C-alpha cells in the first residue's frame, strides 16, 4: 500500500469516504495500522465544512485563477430530461469529463 512507501513521520490528509457510503457491510480491505505505527505516520480526516470560514477568500482566489487561466476545468452539459438516465449512469462509468450538468428546461 501507499503507507508502506511513506517517509517516517509523513502526513496523510483524508477527506470523505465516498467509496464506502453505500456499503452494506464493512470492507475486508488491507489493514493499514502496522505501517502507520511503524512509520509513526499522522493520518487526519477532515470535511470541507471544517474550512467554511475560508470560503469567501477561497472563492475570490479561485475566480481569479480561472480568469487568468491558471486554473482550468471541464464541464459536460447534457440537454434534455430524457437524457437524465444516461447522465446518472455516466457518473459511475466515466463516460463524461469534468462537472456534469443536466439542462432540463
């Protein structure tokens, strides 16, 4: 695992658990504790709301980067309510690039 490749006293930020939100039972994946303990790693979870007080500053900076071209993003616009099923499926199949929007009106 990546934990075995970490430097001693390394840090890992973990945000969210989207891959397991809908799990019915606990995952049987690899156990990371031995590498975490042996390398004395720091693993800390966080939520985006932990930084809510920084939203105005971040939005201003991100808008500036988009305007100057330092930050680019892709969007996929799907038009028509009848294409909604395709749009939903594409969230899980990777058939779209970037932010997915569905225009229904």
